[in-house]
């Protein structure tokens, strides 16, 4: 009996949790399929859903541009930041470069509110013609995620990994071989989590995209914000856009899933 | 042979260079007029050959985006739109190019504009910096079907010994607000509200409360810039506001802004509210409103709060001449009228009474009236900061966390400090 | 190390700029470095009426959201680690809120929590509960903002903790199981200690992000009602963009930074001391 309970309990926890997350999103989907009038109608009335909102965001508003820009910047900044952060984290973990002070300083630029960070960056981009460009935004987002990733990865490079790596070295591997064949695979879940974090940070980042971007380089957060018009929030369009922004990931994830699982379970193996 | 080829290619390149379309970049906010202008852009291109690249962002992000652009010597935008909040700030900082010379050179008639709008988003200290683009002055939007209902009229007359008609004085309006707040399904809770308070801290409450201030005869400051908002009229206005919040408005109004207020009226749960006149079209849209055909608009007694956006050419504009061409075109009578017909918010006096416009949108003459009587919020360098601090104090008073007189005194004090900082008042 | 130099460039440049600006009278009206006023900005900052309130509200917010997110997040992460079937299904749903950007989250919840027209009040009304003034009552508004933040950000904690959990070695558990230890004992004496570095990072990162919470406030409450949700990042934003005083805003940011650094190093030493 006990075994049954302990097998089901995690599922119950997860189901409750997922419902709390899913229900508001399902409501959002409902709003996306109706209009502003229905969104605020109490008691709610149900009518035939229509996909006009979804069509409108692609025709009247450049949703596909926003989406592609966001994807590009998010993936781009992750690809740049992750290796750099890994290098940094490795050096922190192995050699304790700079000790605690340096590690604190690393994170300190991110403890400043983005408002303060954006102005010097703007001036810099102005002089180097990086304003309103996707590479510019990628660089800007790297400056945000790099400190966090470095910190995050340090904790995955510490601990038992050091012993494993040393064991491999003793067995005759060079440092590079040890890193490639032992350290990286074991730290893989951490790297994946870090990559995910970097992607999400960039995906949701608003202020830099607003100030440093422009018509040619506008991302989803900026685009979605423009649904707040002077006449009120176009909630139905906004909902449709929000759903469209999230949906592709749902389709992509099953593919990523295989790698995620390998990464997550490899870590547990010896 | 090669030389001839070279010549031909060079000539082609030259011609190509000359013929290459000039293009300008605009930064606009998401108001309906923006979309109407976008529809009319091909005409501009046909007339002048200039391409127009419009970037549209939400009005709440506009200021943050504009400021870095204006500070730098060369920005990305040729023409911008400026909200009246920032007129003082932008002109004090010297970011906008004066348009007087261009106006004189091209004989552009600025007399076509409603005088109150030129005052608000046009002239600053004898220089013309902007052309009024879009107005959003505040007024009372109400359910005319409820006013015209004979049963209601009889009951109202019985209760107040006054006719139920379009409110011309504050007293009339207040009685109507009280009258229409009721519990229609007898469950002990009011579900029909006389008005909707939009009391969210900051911008929302400051804008709506201004109408109460003006209606009760108050002003923000006198002609010498001495703050007067904490006068007896101010106290009366804030007291009334708090009463409306507690008795005649939905619970939760302390956090409402214009969108929430709109939705309450649009769902048929309120009699009236003070809001921007541009919201009117939303009530007539079956996609967002249940009360289509049932609403009307009337000026706020004592004058409603004036609001507008103006076109401006920043000093950091890369192509000022082309920007000016655009401004002249978009504000020409023909284009302004087309915008109005599509549903835009005009700024030129004649458009409000143009027969074609009136035929398409019957309430526009009333809009003209509203504009003519609109009151101006103090516009100086720190207007935004004033709205913010006053917005906090007003909100604290409205929720009952602070005493009304204290809150108004604190606001007046904040106002005074900012005026001193701006040099308008001496210590 | 090339990584190091990039990192330093990325970090030192904005830090230096902020520090420098905080000593000058640098406003958006006159963005020049002509007017050196030393500690003038810092002194002025202390005179700001509501700065103390804002710091206090921020502290409450951060502690509330981090503690709740950590506890719930750990529970969910442990559950995720324990199941084998449907894992990808749960994972995808888990990720969803993180991919919805804060502006949409704020607007969506404003719609759902509208006191008159929102579906949440309607549903709880069906259950006999009186409608709650989610955003209009100062006390409720604070907790509403905390809850929305939790809804949005808890998955972040779950992902980090899950990554940590899944890289734990199996031996200690097997040994403990053979000794007859209960799952709870295993958790307290094996899992938690082994997870320490990951827990520290998760808490630290979440702590910093919580302090920087801005969008939810900006969209949902503008710091109100009254000053109930006036988080420090919104406070500084206002100083910069409404008050137009970048010097003052920089001073506040630097002061905040020093505070956080102090707290962080304390937390770090504390966690290290457990080893």
C-alpha cells in the first residue's frame, strides 16, 4: 500500500501544480479566440470561437518579425554567453581565481537596475552603429546573462566533479580529455539549465530591447507591449500573440526532450 | 569600349542615386490615428516620393524610448510625437527644433488649430515647437438611454425635484451619479454604478481627479505659478472623489485605470465616467462593448482636462527637411479630414464642423465644444514628476490611508518644490 | 583567460559608469559631467520621503517570494525527480509561464483579477466567497503581486533544483536504504547537504531577480495602492525617467548594490560554514 501511495504522490503534486499553471493559460486561449467584449463578460458566455485575432496579429501587426527576432536574439546570446560563462566558471571552480571578491563583483553589475545599465550601453551603441540591429541586441543580452551563467555554472563545476576529473587524470588522460569526457558530461544538466536560463532571460527582456532596438530589431516583449493602445488594452489580440509566442516551444520541446533526458539522467549515472 | 561601359554604369549609378527614394523614420504611439495615417501613406509617397517608416510603440513606453534618442546628437527618428506631459521637459532641455522659420517660409497656417491645443502642444514661450496631432481631452461619457428613459425621468424628478437631462452643472451630474447607483438584483450589493473611478496611483488618478478639481472651481496654480490645488475647492474635489470611490463606484476602483473603467461601462454596469474622448469610439464597437448606440458624450462641467500629442522635429533628426514635408502633408486640411472620417481625433477647428465629418460622426461638434472649454494641466519641465507625486498622494487619500487636506498639502508642497527647481518660482 | 577579460569588461564598464554618474549632477535636462557634487546625490537620497518605505516593501516582497518559491519549488522538483512517466508533459507545462513575458503576465492577471469583471472573482463567488479586491486594497495588493510573481517565476526555481537533484550520485541513497532509512531522513541528511551549492545559487539568483522585479509593478499597480507595492526598482526607474535625475538614480542604485553585496557575502559565508 505504501508503495502505491509513494508512487502516486509525486504525480498528484505535479498535477496540482500544472493545473495552477495551465488554467489561466487556457483562459488566455479562450480570450484569444473571442474578443474584448467576451473577455470581460460576467457571467461568461460561450460563443463560437474564431481565429480572427490570430490572423490579425500576422497581417496588421508584424508578429512574425517580433517572434523571429526574439528567437534569433535569444539563441544568439545563449550561444555566445554559455561557452564564455563555462570558461569563467571552470576557472573559478578550479583555481578559485580572485576568490570571493571577484565572484561578487561579477554579479554586481546585474544587481543594478536595468535603467542604469541601459544609458551607457546606448551611448556605446550609438557610437558603434549597433543601435537597432540584432547583433547589437545579442551583445546587450550577453552582458546580462553572462554574470548569471558564470555564477550558476560554478556550482555545477564544484563538488564531486573535481574528484572525478582528478581520477581521470590519474588514469592517464590529459586535462583536455578529462574535461571533455568527464567534466562536461557530468555537468551537462547544469549547462542545459544554464542555457535554458539564458534563453529565457533574453526572451523576456524588455528594457534593453526597447531602448537599443528599433523597427528593424524589435522583439516580442516590445511588440506585445504595443497592444496597450491609448484606447485601452487590445486584450484579445494580446492573448492571441501571447499564445503564438509560447506554442512553438511546445512543439520544439519533444525534440529537445530527448537530449534533455539524456542530459538529466547521465548526471545521475556514474 | 570599356570606357563607354564605365560611363554608362556611372550614369546609371548617379541616376539611381538621385532617384533613390528618400525615406524618413517616425516614432509613433499606438493610437488609432496612427493606423489611419498608415493607410494614407501611399498618397504621401505618390506626392513626394518619400518613403515613411513608422515605428509604433505603446504610449507608456514612449518616454523611456524617446529620451536616449533625444539626448544624442544624431538620433534614429526624423519626426516624433510628443505628449503634453513632456512639452516642458523637452523644450527646457532644448531637444526640439523650433518650427517658426519653416512655418514662415512655407506659409503654413497655424491658425487652423483649436487655440487651446496650440497652447498645450504647440507654442512654448513664444516659439512654435510642435503641431498639434491628436487630441484626447477628457469629458463625461454617459448612458443616454438611461437618461431618456421616461420611468427614470419620473423617478428622478420625484426624488430631486429636478429634470433628468444632459448634465450641465456639477450638481446635476452628482445627483445623477447618486441616483443611478443601485442594487438591481436585490442581493444587498450595488451592481449598477453611477460612475467609475479610475483611481490607480500616478497617471490615472491625476488625470481623472483633475476633472473633479475643475468642476468644483479649482485650479492647479494661479497665473504666477503659485500652487492652489490645496484650496477649499481642491479639498471639496478630493472629498467628492473619495465619496464617489466609496459609494458610487465598483469596489476595486482604487486600482482601476482607463481600460478597466472602459470595460465596466462597456459591459453595461455603469452610468457614466470621465475619460478621454477618444474612448467613445470603443463604446460603439460591438467587439468590445455591450452598449453600442446607447452612449453619448458631454463636456465636463467646469471644463475637462485637455490632453494632446503634437508632432515635433527633434534636433537630432537626420533629415529635417523631409520630416517637415511630412508634417505639412499629414496636417493639411485634406489629410486631417480623411483621418477624421476614418475615426481619428482632429485638432483643427474647422474639421469638427465640416459637413462630411459631421455626417459620418455626429458627435464631433460636441467634441469641438469639449476642446474649446478644456482646461490645461500645468505644463513645465517636471510635469511627469508632479503627476507621479501627486498621483501617490491622491491615491493615499482616496484609499483612506491619508487625510485629504494632508495629501493635498503634500501635493502642493511637492509642486512648489518642482516649480522652484524649474525656476518658475523663486524660493 | 579570455572569458575573464570579457566578463570584466561587461561588468566593470556599467559599474564604473554608474559609480561615476552618482557623484555628479547628471540630469536628462543637462546630461553633462560638469557639476561634481560628491556625495550630494547620496545625501539627497536619504531625504527622499518614501525611500525607506520602498526598501521595506521590497524586503518583504523578496523574502516572501523567495521563501515560498523555494519551498514549493523544491517540492515540485523532488516530485519531478521521482516520476518517470509523463515527465516531458509536466516539464513542458512547467516551462510555459517562463516563456510568457512579464508584460503579458501582468496584463493577463489584471484581466483575470478585475474586481468587477474578472473571472477569478466570479469563480470564487460561485463557491460562496465574497469578491476580493485584489489590486485595490493595499494589503491584498501586496500579496497579489507576490502570488503573480510566484506563478510566473516558480518554474525557474524548479528547473534549477531539478538539474541539481538529477546530478546527485546514487550511492548514498542505496547505502541509506540498506540501513533502513525513511525517505524523509534521506532527504534531510543526504539530499539537502549534497544540494547545497545548487540551493545557494538558486536562492541567490532568485533573490537578485526578485529585487529587480519591475514589470509586474509597472503593469499592474504602479506602486500602489498608496505605497503598498512600491518596489525599489520601480522607485529608481521613476527617479531616472520621471524625475529626470540620473545622478540621483545612480546613487540609489549604487547604494542598493552595496546593500545586496553585503547580504550576499553574508549568505555565502553562512552557507560555506556548513561544510
